[in-house]
C-alpha cells in the first residue's frame, strides 16, 4: 500500500508542475488574432508613442505604434486602434 502511494505521489508531482507551467505561460501570451478584434476601440496612452510606446485597451497593456503622426507625447491621451501588425497595435490620435 505504501509503495503504491509513493509511486502515485512521484508520478503526480511532475504532472502538476507541468500543468502549472503551461497555465502560467499561456496567461502571459497575447493571441495573434486578438489585436484584430481591437480595431476601432479607444485606448489611453500609458507610455508616449514616439512613434512606438504602450497603450491601455480594455484593461490590457499593448505595444502600439502611431500611424501618420510623428508622436503622441503625453500620457493619458486618447487614441483609436486602426490596425495591427503582429501583436503591435497601429493607432491614431483622437481629434
């Protein structure tokens, strides 16, 4: 009986560690289709876009690049998502 318990424990620990690793790593990745669902949304600038920086869209921080304008310097400015290139959003300032 003791041998069976030790065998089960020895087999389950690596399996649980693998599951924890997969769950953790999957939560850290952004899906490549997700940026396309954000087109048309309004975001706030978290780090100045000169021409690349970071924006906050629906509670997620995204790398973004300004299209057309040289930069959006002030944090908190509002921009609209107009496209995506991989996991980098293309944005333009709201007028």
